[in-house]
């Protein structure tokens, strides 16, 4: 295995080869690297199992305020004994000399029977040659000393005194080379090379939403197939969403449990008087019921984008046209892995002399080809507003089954005639999320609207 | 769409010489979607416009045609009889004015047929019967009934023993204490009188559209049937009857007529209708060039009759095919009989020029700019909730546009702003790495005779150093690069933004939105742990209408 080492690593390894068990501080001095470089270098070598780091804990002591005073002037009791070593002194003189330490010094001296008192006069009885703590004070001095060198009992006596000692727990690291590293020849590596195999931090691209990518792709395919995009409102009077599309007012699809009605909102203007009259006549004649204009006024969230194209056709009555509408549609459903209350649909129409079912099938086949689906077939189906009606079935390799995609058909004369559309109209359309699910290999349609950053940042853009 | 369970072995018996594979391959080309398949059982979904497919008998009729085993229209053979009649009293005319019926004799009723009949009755009630409101059926044991019958009204104290019971109950008791009574009682409204079919002994036969009498219950021992259909208009009642009659004749019963009279009622005719269609229309619409005889044989495969008359084809359509309105329906019937699998897709030679809508183009440019600025595109629903839109962002809920009876708590109100959704997105991603920068363009909804739909644009940036300056720079860059628009900001207040760090955004002196640092209350509500800044502006009225 050939390894590439960073300059930092090389320096550390070279130093450790001559002297093992070094602290980072010592390494710093010996390698002339900065603390940060040393820290990083050790981490890299540790990951490569080339360096061993032993961590140990050490307690150090230095002197506190009182300790330092005692180091300079002697312990309070020593100072007391020295004062009366030659001549006895009065209590008040001693108080003046010793100040705040007079009390504790007197107490200790009495208890140890070093002094005797005669009224106000204090005189020496015994003079101890050494006092507990004096040795430690001398050892520490103005420096910092490891606990291991100090005498336990002597240290303990100072620890009892307030502000004599400052305890300092130090964690130390000692770095040495592992066995593997000891035989490494770091000098032979190419100079300036870096570890190109190492992991790097992750960064995330800003991007369009994956579903938007699919929408844009589908939009562009239909534009290249000669279709022009039209836009329309998501909130629609029932008239354009249902009545104009030959869906009777008592049709189950119009019930609250399938369609979102806007609470208390009706449209005043829903169409021209002629459109309203002719649509209502068609309903009365073919479906045999009392057609209620107030039902047609109720505002709904569109259940398909067909309402946008039919309105466009009714307003423009073209002899030849290819238009489509793309956008959100709504169904009052329980949200699940396969159902959303709101999803995207594309719906288009073809008006023209040679408009035929086979041409409609041809447009579908061409579209699927362009999104990479070649195994397709057509089955008959039913829509209230088209006759004949077909649906496309496409084969999904991953799921190993046929999946229903776009529906299509020719608008019924019961739809077109009342709106003054005289030419046959081919219509097709369907949900976009389903196609996007196939594309991104999703089994749960909710993923598109979760805005889960893990997924958004991670989904492959070009599929 | 309704679903029916079919048994292959029974279908084979009904159709004639046919393999299981032929059946399963043909079902989709009849318009029946296979839901699931398990050895001998197959569950298919059928379209509500074909109520004859609510039984395997009806489906077998269709398959016989498609497979070429038996083609052409089924002719009803109804023996004219004077034995059976229903006299209608005028009292029903304001409640449920029409009744019609048929007698079916000498059939064999086994468990399988009984099941099919019950299934058919249920589906007819739900579909073309519009939950029994428009029309409903009662199927009875003929031999338990003494003719003539009277379709009349009684008061709500009238008593009889209802189906599946052994005790007498009053009408009001049935309406209040049984499932069917509670489900369908509303159809009768508050009227003191209710419809009732009573036999010559004065015994109740049926209380339409709620329940039959127990005495006429059909069992596997029943040989002869009486079927009645009641409804709010004559044609719909007869349409429903025509389905039942077709199925019963195919199941081997012999039919006898029931005479109906009184209060604008009359005996059902159940006669086929004739529609003329031009072969050119069929060929044009399908993109084919079929000979007239091929068209006729295709129509026959769809179980219709057809013959040439001059340049046109006259099609004879049995009564149960009331889904056929006119020539375009015959185009479809031809296509089905011809076989959809035989229609080959073609590409039209006609040329039209496609174009993306200018608004879509502008929105796409804007999103490219935002991506260049490091923002990720989010997508949220237009239907949101009070919690996300108002409670979490401390906004006042004044003019709410809500939908009725939503099945989802999270989707009850149309959004009037995009920003709350983006903040909700941030709160769901607090465990993902920062910075998190999101934007969204989409529709918002404002109440305005009836609704004003505007395109709105919002962005948020969340990270430890997020601040006002950053977000102002972003919007400034986006509008400058995208549309050469200069923005000005003016101190402002907003429930979602921090006081003193909120600005209204102006372009050419007109306020187009708001920006600032999201206030701590909102951030706490969303449980976000880093500062968040954001803006929202209306694009409608700014860069397009």
C-alpha cells in the first residue's frame, strides 16, 4: 500500500521516530508546527492507525495567596515562634506584628505546647526545628509541582489551610508511533502530494424541486409537440368544472366527500347567458333532472385542469388548435402513500380537421417515448365528458406491472355543442406525480410535498 | 368506481367455449380494470355508466360479443300477461310518483345467482339510483303475492314485518331504528304519508325506497320473481328495470309483463331505440378506413344490432344500453367491437407551433436566479391549516377561505401567504445541516368576488448568522437580475417578524411585500433553534398581471 502524507504528518512522524511519548507541546517545539497543525496531524495519523495517543490525568499544585505569603515570610506559627525566640512579648505587640494571622498562629502554638503565657506575656517553651507543610511550601515555591513528587502528609496539612494551595488538574497527551509507523519511510513520498483518498466535508447544491423538474420536462415535451400552454384559476365555479363537462348535478363526483367546495362562496358570473342556457338544456334533456343554477355557481377547487381548456375552447372556438393546461388540482381524499388532496395535472386538447382517436394515441405514444417509456398499451375506459375514452397503461420494470397513466378521449357532442364548439376536440390528460414517482423510484407520493431536506438535497437530478 | 368479484369457472359456463386466459385477456378491452386476481377469482372495476356489468351475467354477455361467440343485440322476450297489474294512487305523485315492474318465471335460483342479484341491486341503487333517491328496486317471491297490487301511500303508523325480521314494525319505527331507515329515510322528507306497495289482501309487499316485506323474501327455493322499481321519474325507473330484465332473461327466466296504470303511470315498453350513424363519422373519429360491413360486425360484437340504410348505418340499441346517447357513442362501440388493441397510434401531419406561457417562463427564470443565490426550491400545498397559516406565525385570521368537510385536518384553508409553509418546512428539518435556504413561488388566494388568485414569491434563510441585511441583499439581487427592479425598504411591523427588524418592500412607490427577521415567538412556535430571516412579495401586479 502506498501512502501519501501531508507535510504535517511527515514532520510529526520524523520527530516521533527519534523520541517517542511526546506531548503535543513538545511536538510543537520539535516540529516547529502550530498547535492547530499538530492537533490536526495527530488526528489524521490516529485515523490511519499510525499514531497512538495515551491520555493521562495529572494533578499539579501551585501556591495560593496565603501560601505565597507563607513561602516568603514563613508559616504564621513559625513567625510567631521566631518573634519570641529570644525575648517574651506582650499579646498586643504580637498582634501588631502578625496581624490577621495572629489568631491561627497562637492557637496552633498553644495546642502543640510550644509557648507558655504569663498574664499578657507570651514566652517560648519549645522550638520545633521543622513544621508540617514547610517542606511542601519550599518544594512548590513560585512554581507548579506535580502531586506525585510531593509528600502526602505534608501536602495534606497545607490543603487544610485556606487559600494556601491551588489545585490544577491537567490532562496530558503523549503521542508515540504505532508499530506500523515505525518502519515508514516518509521522506520517499512525493513532495506536495495530498491524500486524495481522504473524505471531504459534504456540501449541498441549491436546486429546483425534483417534482418541478418533472413538470418542466413534461411542459417542454408538449411544447415541442406543438402545444401552447394556457393558464387558469384553481378556484372555479362548478359550472366550468362540472356542468360544462356534462357531469350531472347529482353525480357522485360532485359530492362534498369527493370535491372541495369553498365555504359559503358562490360566483355571480359563471358564463354567458347563452352558455348557461344551452348547457342546462343539454343536462335536462339527457340526464332528466331539475338543473339548478345555484349549484353551478358554487365555487370549487378544480378537480381537473379540463375546466381551463374547455373554457378556453368555449371562448375562442378555434378551427385548429393544440393547447394544454398544467397545474394543481384537488380531491377531497384521505392522504395516503398513493393519494394527495392536491396534485398536479396536465390536460391538453387538439382541435383540427384530421383529429382522430389514432392521432390522439400517437401523441401519447410520442410523449411517453420522450420521457423514456416505450412499453405502452391502450385500454377503454369511461369519462363523463369524452366518448370514446381510453386510458394508457405503461409497463414499469421496477414494479413489474402495468400502471395506469394518462386518460384520453374525444369530447362528447353533449359537451361541445352547447358551448358552440363545432369541431371535434381530442382531449388527454393525467396526473404528473405518478410519472415523477416512476422517475424518482418513489413508492410514497407524499415525499414530494414533505420538503425533507435530506431527500431534496440527495435526489438525483438527471434521471 | 364499483368493483365486482367474478369466478372464472362460472364465467366459462356462462360464455361457452372459452379459456381462462382468453377471459382475463379480454376483460380490460371491455373497459373492466382488473383489480386483483387469485386463482379462480378475479376482481374487476367497472364504469358506473355500464350497470349491466354489475353481474357476471352481464359481463358474460359482453365477453361473448367481444370474443365473437355470440354477437348482436339481445332481444327481450316478454309474454304479455293480464294476470299482473299495479294500480297507482295519486297520493304518491308528490313523494315518489312512478312505479314499474316485471314478472320473471321458472328460473333456478342457487346461491351464486342470489349473490349476483343482491350485488346488482346494491350497485344499481348506488349508481344510477343515486343512493336510491332517483330510483330503487325491490325483488320479491312472486308466489307470496296476491295480485293486483296497489302503489299508494300510508301514514307512518302503518305496520308490517320488514325484511330480515319476524316482528311487525311501524313505518316510523323502521325509519328510526334500522340502518336502511336511517340511511335512506331522508328521501321521503317530512311528509306524513309514505309510499307503499300493497297486495290485494291488503298485505304490504314493499315500502319503497326503504325496505321490502319479509314475506316476499327470495331464497334458493324461489322459482318465480316479481320485480318492482319506483322512482322520481318514469324513464329512470324503466332504465333500471331494463337492466334487471336483461339479466333475468339471460339467467334463464321467462318474462311476463306487468300492467301499470293510474296517476300518470303506464306499462313499461322496454323497447330498443334506433340511432342512425354515418360510417364516415366513425372512420374519421377513429382514424380508420373500415368498410360498412366491418363497422356492422364490430357493432354487433358490442352486442348491438346494425344494418345499412342508404349511406347510413341504423343501429338498434337494447333498452339496457341507456348509456348510448347518440352517434359518438356508436363510434366508441365500433372501436370496442373492432378491438382497441387493433387501433395503431399514428402521428398527425398537421403543424401547430407550441409555446410556453410567458408567466411560466418568468417563474422559471426567477427560480434559476434563486438557485444561483444558493436557495433550494420547496413545494407546499395551497390547502393548508389554521395552525400553520395563523397560529404558528401569530397572524390574524380575518378573511379565511376554507373548504367544506375536508378529510384531512392539515388541508382545510386556502393559503393567503407562502411564508408560513416555508417556516413549517424549516421546523421539520431542524436536524439537517445549516445553513438552510428555501424559496417557493406559488398561488395564494384572497377573497375578492369571489376569489383573487395571485402568484406570490417567498424565501427564508436559517443559520446562526442570519440577519436582515442578508435577506435584503438576496431580494435586491433577485429582482435586479430578474426584472431590473429596484427595491426600497421602509420600517414596518408584521405579526411574524421582529419589531424593529421588519420592513415593507416597495417598488416604484408601491408596497409589494414584507421582509425581516422572524420574531422569537414564531421561531419558538416552530421549535427552530437558529435565527431565520425571510420575505414574501406578490409577483402578480409586479412582473405580470
